């Protein structure tokens, strides 16, 4: 059995979708099937460490979303036929699905953020892909949605038949994300940074308005005014759409000296950053899964979440929730978790239990089953 695996739009393993692909490749039993990876030339070495024995076939020499969408539309069918794939797997089907396929096709949809909000605020996926995406998704033989929320969006936005979609939640790496001993040091050293404690943490790309950082900054100001606590706000993530507006809001805050942007933060150091926080806030207006919330819980840190999209599905009863449009509501939860030791301990306990439900091993095992079942039909 030979399975094609599309690495396009997986960001060289550096994004959330890239993490998904990396964890998937690490867990493919070498004896089960022959996977051939194909993608950008510069992805050739991105997955060497986790998939050293898999062949990589560079495709689509022209860089860019539109060119790559055209490749999937016009060139992929011939490529797959020549390679004689028994099936093809698309880990980023919400970004780069095929329009048609000569072999059975399986795609993972991590979110439908490209259809959230207004035209000005949506994630840009390119005009061509926006036109063909709904029909492309309908033509996939099987779709894996990372949450029930995404499944219902697929049904509502693209009219994919519900019986062709299976929810397979993402996992977390419990060997990396676990509680650390909390010492009393006032400064936490995580190369190349030093963080003065106590701090409130938000891990997310700096993307306005979908990630809702501006309201978080305002809520942090209310929290500081009401409590007079010494906490800082650490915003860990790369600059993306309208990041300048978020930084302008931080610069205009009376508490600007207590707001710290890390920029891109090394994935391998994230568990230490989570574990050192007093609590973690996820104010996002939209998430397809809510990976960060589960990771923070696994590190034994209380989580505050927006009551929006898939976040309640990921965090369950283990988080404190707020209205993402209500700054006072967000600040109230921050005050509660930092002032009430009983609620703090209960959030931590429930979060650790909740995180145990998510496993990359289970995720990959079920995903492989779906791939093989589809290939054999």
C-alpha cells in the first residue's frame, strides 16, 4: 500500500497544523504502509528528524498561495496518478485540498476561520481557494474534523454530508506538557528570555481581531486597577495580521511597562512558560480546537477561556469562562482566579484531569485507521 502525504500549507512543522503533521509522522509504524511526502522544495528537510525513512518529492516550484492552489487544482491529479497512490492524505485540507483525485482522498480540517467575521477580518486564503474550497471539501472521500465545532461548521458552510466527517480530537505530548515544581524565584529564565514573576500568559499568534488581544490588554488593565497585584502580561506568539494594532493598544495602556511581547516563541520551551504562569488566558474569538488551553491544563495551570467556538469543547468544565466581547467579564475571571485560592486549586485539579483525555497516540491511531480503511475501499 502506498499513501501520498501532502505537506503543503503545514508551515515546515512550525505552526499548529505543522505540529499536527510532525506528531503524526512520529507515530507511523514503519511496517504498516509506505508513505511518500510531497510539498515545497524547502520542506524537504523539515520532517527529516521525525520521518527519516520517508521519501520526499518536491512539487510546485512557484511559491505562493494562488500558485499552490492552481497546482492542487490542475497538476495534483496527474502527479497522484503517476505515483500510483492507493490513497492520499491532506493534513491541511482547509488550506490546500485537491479539487479532484484519481485515488481515495482523506483530509483534516483544523478550522474554518477563513469564513469567520467580515471580509476585512477573515483569515486570507486567496480568492481562488475561497471559490473552490467548499466543492473541494465535498469531493474528499473522508474528512477528519478536529472538533465537533468544526464538524458542524463543515456541514453548515460547505454542505458536506455529516456521515462523511469523523471527529478525531488533537492530542498533546504528555512527555513535554506536565506540571513542574513551582519554586519561589522571582525571575524565570527560559532562553533567550527572562520573565519576571508573577505573570499572566496568553499563547497565540498576534492576530487582530480574531485572537482578541486588544480586549485582553484592556481587561488586564482593569485587573491591575482592581487588585494592585504585581502581575505582568506575557503575550507569546509571532506577529500576524494587524499585529501593529495590538502593539498600539499595549503602548497606550497605563500598564504598558507590565506588558511583554515575546515574538515567535520556541515550541520546545512552551511547557516551561506555561508552568511558570499564575494562570493562562485564551480570549480568542475563534479556535478550531483550542490546543493551548489543553496544553496549559496539562502543565497544571488554571485556564481562563472565552466562551466561543471550540474552546468550551476543549476545556470542558475545567476552565473559567468569560464573554470575549465583555472586558469587565474577562477581568472578573482574572480577579477571581488570582484572589480565591480554593477556586485556583480546583481549576488546577480539574485541568489536569481534563488534559488526560487528549493523546497524540490515540489521535494518530484512529487517523491511520481511517486512511487505511479508505484506501482499501
